């Protein structure tokens, strides 16, 4: 028996034929593109080979230097021993800043701190006016962290026995001081 052709079969056959034509166009375009890229790449390589290879190249990177680990360990050992050995130090700021929500402005510092591990106190003096606060002292490696108790939140970190950073908060503003300390002999 011979079937009569219906419209659906004709549409499918036509669709397959169109898909075959689209596939061929894409395939040929891809092949052409690959050939063009190969030709272009060969031309670039050929052009690059004409570059003078004797040109001196300069490296602007910084030269890596070796670390003197024995000096680093000696310094760390000294800071650790100094941090452990002091009982009382007086610290004077070299620079100070007052920091608000928006900025930190340099502020002259005219106060001193006396940190007393034995009495566990921080004494802050501005001129002849001194105020003492109880404090917690804790050594962490080469540093001593001191946190004063009282109305003004103060955190002080001392490296060994001579450099320090103080951060005191008043409300939500912060006063930051950096300076040096000396051991107080009694």
C-alpha cells in the first residue's frame, strides 16, 4: 500500500533540510574562521621573529634580600626579656591623634603615663594633675598589653620596655598616642 503524503511529513522533511543547511553554514564558517586564525597567527609569529633578540631586558623589580634570622631572633629575645623584666616604666608620647567617626587629626600630646606592673596601675599625668587607674597587665611574647579599668577605656601595648601605643576612648572617639618609655628605678 502506498501512503498519501500528509502536510506534517512534508513539514518535517522541509525542517530537516533547513537544519542541514544551517549546520553546513555554521560548519563552513567555523572552518573558515579557524583557517583565518591560523594564517593570522603565523603572520604574527613571523613578524615577532624579526625582533632583535639581543635587546637587553631590564627588570624593575626589587632584588630579594636575605633575612638575618639570627639577628631577628636575638632582637626578639631581647624584647621578650625586657618586657618581662621591667616593673615600672614612664612613657612619653611623640605623636598623638584624636579620631572621630570621620577623621583622625593630629593633636599635640602633653601627658605622660606611668605603668606599674607590681601595683597593677596606670597613672596618667597632665602637668601636675595625675590620675591613677587599676589595670590588667598581660605579657604576650615581646609585648605587654595593659588595659586600664575606669571610665575611660584605655588599651596600651608596650614593645619590650621602650616603645608604646596607647588607645583611649572617650565616648565613641579615640585618642591614639605613640611614643617611647624609660624604666623607672626606685
